[in-house]
C-alpha cells in the first residue's frame, strides 16, 4: 500500500527558515522532498517494489509533467503501471504545499536518480490547479449519492469541505461543530445552514518553523476548553524527534470562538520508521475527569528500520499506548501510560458503565483490526500478538518479555465486519481501518441504545475492498464473562468516514474524501459532513 489512515497523515507545512539557504528550485525541492515524500517513496526515490511506486528512473513520472502536478495536488488512487510493475494503492495529497513548493519538489524529482526533465515552473502548477478548480470540468471529481439510511433515520449532506477534515467536536446543546483539518486549521460549522468559517489558523497557535506539522487530535472538555494535539517532526541529532504538543484554549465563548490557545503539555520520542509513524491522535475526557490520549506505534510491526537519521530501537515506552493525563495535578499535567501494546487506536469511547473501548488498526501483514476493552495497566499484544492470541508474522520481533500477559481483542461473531458465529475473528476485516467511534446513549432510538457505532475508513491495498461503512457493534458478555461483539452494517457505502460525533438526536459523519471503495481510480479530493437524524 502507499499509505493508509492507520499511518499518521503526513503534512507539509515546511519551514521557510529551513529553506533560506537553498538558492535554486532544485535545492529547495531536495529539502522539501526529504521531509514530505521520502518516508514513503524512500530517500533515493526507490519506493518499495509492488507497494510504493518508484520515482527514480520512472517512466510514469516522466511521461506527463502536468499529470505529475495533478497527482501532487490531488493525490492518486487505483492501479498504475510504473516501469512495468503494477501498483494499486492510494497516495493522499500532501497538506500545505503552495504552488512554489510543488514546483520545487517536482523540479528536484524529475531531475534526479536517472530522471532528466526541465524545471517545473510555478506558472505550470498554478495552471493545473486552476484547471482542477474549474466548475465546468467534465471530469471534475464527483461526490457519491447518499446511501440509504436505516429505517427511522434521515440522512442529509450538511457541507462540502474545502480541506480534508480529520476530527469533529462540539459542546452539548451547541448549534455549531468544530471541523479540524490535519494541517491544523479549525473551522466552525453551523449544521442548520451549512455555514463554514475558519476560526483558528495553524499559525495562530503552533510553530511550523520547527518542522512538518500534523494535527490529528481534538476535543472539548467539561470546562469548555478546546484541546488540539499536534505532531511535529524535528530534525534533531543523532535521530529525528517526534515532538508532541497538546494545545489548550481558554473556555470557549457561547458562539464557539477559541481564545488563548497555547501549548499546555509537551513531550517527545524518536520519530518512527518508514510509514510506521502513526503519531499521537485521539484525545477525550473520561468519566473520571482525566484526559485520555492515543499514541500510535512508531513502526509497522516493531521493525528497526535502516534510515541513519531515525532511531532503530523499535517501539518506545511512549508509543503504541493509551496515555492518561491528569489536568488537575499540582505543578501541571502529568502523564501515565494507561494501557500498552495498542498499535494505533484512532478512536476510543466509554459505555454507560464507564468501561473504555478502543478500535485499532493492524499491521501490513493482513492481521485483523482490533476492538479492545482497555483496562489500566494491561498490555494488548503489539507487536508480539494480534487479535486473539495470533503470533506476529514478523520473525524479527522474537518472543515477548518473560511474564508479559497480553489481553486478547474482542471476538466478532458477525454477521458484518468479517466475523460469523462459525468463524469469529478478533475483531474486524484486515485493513478496514476502524476510525470514528461513538456510544449510543439514551438519546438514541431504543433499538440501538447500548451499542457502539464504528466508522471504517477503508483500506488502501488494492487486493482488498473492505470498510467504507459504519458498523453497529452490540457487546455482550458470554458465559465466561468475556465480551463478544455482534456486528451489523449500519450505513454504507461511505467515502472514507474518519470521525463521528453524536449530538442529541443527530449523528454527524465526517467523510475524508469522495470515492466509496478502494478501486475508484480517482483522486482524494476533500470530502463532506453528513447528518443522520432521528
């Protein structure tokens, strides 16, 4: 695969200070490529055979300059043949590249590693961008028709987004919703009218000059304070660092205007290897008043990696874990590792009993995605086991530490999500990428109360076509007191649902993009917000 949601979504807010010494487009492009593209396409453009297309000596890249510009601006999905080898995956568009940076990157790539092409001009990039934005384009990327909602529900489109959204948040009783994009911009949406206004820019609270920035966590606590979780790659020596900053605002106004957003908590660990750096993402306030934060793995399956600027120690004590932070502690917030061995929980939620459940993305090795009951001090297997006691297929990992007890994922008895009573799996189809997750409380229709709704972003691997839906998950304890999941499809197909927000008698669904299956062969243009009401 080229990239998947389970991987941290890469941004490209590049420091102008870091480029100050680069006098030519080629040299600026070399620096930009290193922090924007090299993680997937590799430092020398070699790619990964059969998974990530090469840029070095690439016939596909060099055949059409304007097509290469379109791919950087819009991303690419579906099969392509590069140097005689078929690749079938998805490349999301980088965030935050202006026309000059796109031109610099392509100037460098199209004149390196055996490629011999003239410089790409800013005017060419601007021309292609204008073509893509033209409203009368016959091949303009369409939005899919709305799916049929469950009986008793109404589904409508609220707004089409100008940027890719990653998180939703609001307050009880509010008539607005915050929509966050992973570049760090925050938008205020009025669902009744579809009015969408940017209320906070990244530059208002973060410092992009320190390195590429990825903001993929957001919540509002009971004190009405907004939290934003930013991941930043900092070029420290001897190894690059993942600097995690949780920003917090003053209490929000009734109109939903954030004020006084400042760094509140900061910590770092070694930046991850290849496309394994999932980053720190979901944040939410628990029933106990603590803040819970998901810290994804820094590897795909515990591998060391071979990039000299990246640490080769596998997972770190702060990664593949759920953190718990006490915002009331004297002397400032304090972090503890609440649960370990959780590979990449994009979302988690509590039931009415205060039990915490998470959905987590599995590795490249086709293991199922997990639904876990998270308990303090427990270990959930990664990178040694997946699902319900399935040993890793990565021989380099070796045996787990002596005495380590690993909790199995919840088994899915189906009929949806890959399980059945005869052949249950723990828990969902491999590569279906569970994303948003909400609990159906007392505001929900009686038939659905007590279940979890789980959105599945969908896979980025051509040989699979799973996800792109919402599942309703009914958790029941069996005779041994162990939770089992009875799962059914709730709403499908959807265009890569990435987050969910339950407000009163409405469920808001954030679609990341527009295609509703893995083999669309279409770009990943920004998606929309949907409203399901009852």
